[in-house]
């Protein structure tokens, strides 16, 4: 039996819960409310894989500009320019501001073109798509469930490990509105949890991950001194 290579998240304490990491070539949906650091987490995974494993990664952003994103990451201690040989940010929000440049192409066409060209030129291993709701809006899907099925199948055919960021309005919302949570190979949920009248904490769990055993439980997600860490859930008794 062939053992699949793993892509580590480098979130201290979390890869252990995935029995070594995410199976290579998986499409993983990263969902959560605003403020749960979804984009930061995925950027961190790209950065640490470049730094520690020399794996190439590309970050597609459809809304936040490149400069805004890089400045935010720099403030967190994540500097993509340190490993520019391995990391690339594709700012498709620039095209969004000049929609006449699309011509006869759709947004999905544009995204696929950039993804294929970069794969040929850069041979990257990991891709982040930020974010699915914005892409859906720009693409104006006529049949969202069917269109998403074909998009996710195309992502799997690329042979990459892909992180697709998506939004939840609140922690009780469905993970996906059009079946994307079933289409993805893996689903990581991050949320804000009220601990008491004063304290709020971020939590993370792996809801599903095909091809590996994993813990389904929540863990406290901490970020300090440039490092993410997943620890035991902190209760109100710990404050």
C-alpha cells in the first residue's frame, strides 16, 4: 500500500491531530467567521512550507490587494519576500477594478489561465484561493452546485494541495451553501468562541479529511511571535 505524502500545516500541535499533516493533492475548504484568521492561517502554511520544506506556493486573492496583504503578513512576522523563489501572490483584484479587460473571458477562465501558467512556469505544490464567495460572485454562477462541482474537479486535476477559503456568517451556519463542504477532500473550521463575559478565543478543528485519520475535536488556536499553535481548549476555569 502506497503511503501518501503529507503537507504539514506547521501549526504546532495540529499536524499531530492530522496524523502527520494533510494528504498531498487534497482540496481543503477552510471556513469560519470574519476575524478567525483564515487568510493568515493559509498564508502561514504557504510561508512555512517554503521556509522549512522548500515547497512552492501561490496565493490567489480576488479582493484584498497584494500590498495590503503583504503589509498585514509582514506585521505578523510573515515576509513572503524572504522566499520569493518559492512564493507568489497573484492579485486578481486588479482585474476586478478593470472589468473591461476581461473581454470575452469569464472570471473562471481568467483564474484557470493564471493557475495553469504559474504551474507550468513555477511548478508550485500548494495553492490558496481567497476567497470562494468572492469568486462565486464574480463568476456569476448560473447553477452554483453544478458549477462548483466542475471547479472542484478541476482543482483536483491540477495535482496540487489547495486551500479554498470560505466565509461563515456565524458558527452555527452551514459549512457550505452549495455543497462545497461535500466536494472538498478536507474541511478545517475556525471559529470565535465566547469563554466568559470578557474573553473570546479562536478555536480550530478538522471536520473531515479524506485519506487520513484525524481528531474531530476543537483546539484553541493561538498566534504568538510569528507562530500558530493548537492547544487544548481553554475553559473559563483557566482565566
